[in-house]
C-alpha cells in the first residue's frame, strides 16, 4: 500500500511546481474550449450543409491545413520568440474569431464559407499555440519528470474530451449554437488569464542569425538526421492518417447509424474522452520503462481494431466500451510519442521538432477528407470507418516490419 501511495504521489509530483500548475490550468481551459468548439462547429455545419459528411470533412480540413503548414512557422518562432507570448497571442486570437462566428450565428447571417474561414484562422492560432505549449514543459520541469508532466498536460486535454462535448451537446439544445460559441470565446479568454502568471517562457530559447525560412530548414534537417526522431515522426503520421477519421466523421456516423441528437453525440465523444484520460494517467504513472517504441506499435494496432469494431456497432453496451478503448490506446500512443520527441531533441530545436509533431495533428482532419468523400459518394460512413481502422492496422504492422529498430526505442 505504501508503494502504491508513493507511486500516485510521483504521478502528480509536477503539480508542486508553480509554473506547471498554471500551465496545466491554461491547458485545461484551452482544451475545454477546443473540445466544445469541435462538437459545436460540427453541429453548425450539419445544420447549414444538410447533414453532409463531406462538408464536415471540408470544415475540419480548413482547420487542419494551417495547422499542417503554419505549424512549421510556429515552431521556428517558438525557438526564437518567448513561448509564453505565443501562447497568449494564439488563445486571444481564438477567443476573438469564435466571438465573431457566434455573432454571425445569432443574427442568422452565418454561411458555410464563414465556418470555413473561421476554421482556417483557428487552425493558424493552434499552429502558433501548440509547439510553444509542448516545448515550454521542458523549461518548467526536469527531464526525469518530462514524461509524467506531458502525460498530465495531455490528461487535461483528455479530461475536457469527457466533459466538453457533453456540456456543449446539452447546451446547444437550451441556448443554441450561438450561445455555446459565446461561452467558448469566454473560456478561451480565461485560458489567457491562466497563462499570464507563468514565469517560464519569457525569453527566447535560442538566438539565430538565420531567416525564419532558414530556421525551418534547419529544424527539418535536424529531425531527418536524428534516427529516433525520424522514426517517431513517421510513426506519428500513421494513426493520425487512419485512426482519427472517426473524430471528424462522428456526427455523420451517429446520425446514420444511431439517429442521435446533439446531447447523445456528446456522450459518444465523452466515452472516447474517458478512455483517453485513463490512458494519459496510465502513462503518467509508469515513469521510465523500456520498449516504449513497441508499446506505441501495439497501441496503434489495437486502435485500428477498436475503430473497425465500433464502426458497425449500434448497441450502446458494446459501442461505449469500444470508444473507451479507442480513446485509451490513442492517448497512450500520443503521450509516449510526444514525450520521446522531446527527449530526443535539444532545447534549441525543441520548438521546431514539436511543430513537425503538430503537422501530424493538422493531418488529422485532412485524413477525413477521402474517408468523408468515400462515405458520401460510395459506401456510407460506417464502411468508411471500417476501412480506416483496417488500414491503420496494416500500415502499423508494415512500419514495424520495415523499421525493426523502432521497437527498441526507449
């Protein structure tokens, strides 16, 4: 019992650090706004685009494209501009654009194009926010606590995956999408206030005489020439391309398969969030352990199997545990991947390395475009998700066979 209590204390040891507590609070509020925004934006798109899964995928792609490409700029800036300043700027920008979309929705002036443009701006803000938010963790805690600290930050995100969609789904019924959007803008503003007390990230992590383009090129070269980093980046793209399509297509799948309303859609997202929270806390409690590369490969395979299984399930008693499983293994994979990328990169390159990692997140909604098109024009959303899960399993196994040294990454 004493050993178990000590392990729990070590799991949450980072909360003793002043800056980490405020960073975690900032992450909690920022991710709460983001997860409420996902379901609200999806419901708004279904309303203005006649329940089209392809329209959903396009709007998510408008968020993803800048995250995929602008993140390289965000990463280079994170290594030459104070990281705290970038986080505040990005969260303030998100609050502003969501407020504008809420006003357009309230006045019945909202169009599909407004949602596309707002998605592009939100994605750009995320591209500036995330590399700095991830890289600043290493300025706050020592390397020995890095994995548990990153997992705890991810636990904040996953906690909001549980309650954010459920809250938004219920509130949409009572105050409409515009009311929820106003609340989201307020929460983004609160995230700014939580960031201000952080002492770390006030100074640039490095100085550079190169142009911004030169810094980006140096970061890409560094990642390509560092074997563990290259493998981690390649592996990060596989589950994002094939395993995250369900997150974007969930509203359309739930309409087709379960005929749900917004409140029940929130419950489906909540189930995945519960699994993700459990997964991040498991990683936070593990400490240093061997064969972390192998754990990532196994997690990715189980992720694909779970996705394929839930795609054709309409029984809630089976469906909800499957969504918990998908969230759990996905969270374990992401936490380990992000931690190892930071451990294998130097501090002066960390922002740029994390920006490459953010490109994988940007690819997440982009990956839904072909599956959304297939669902819309050919086989339906359920079969498109089945295909997505099967491809995730196949590509993960292929990567493990072609890159055998990845299994030994620690």
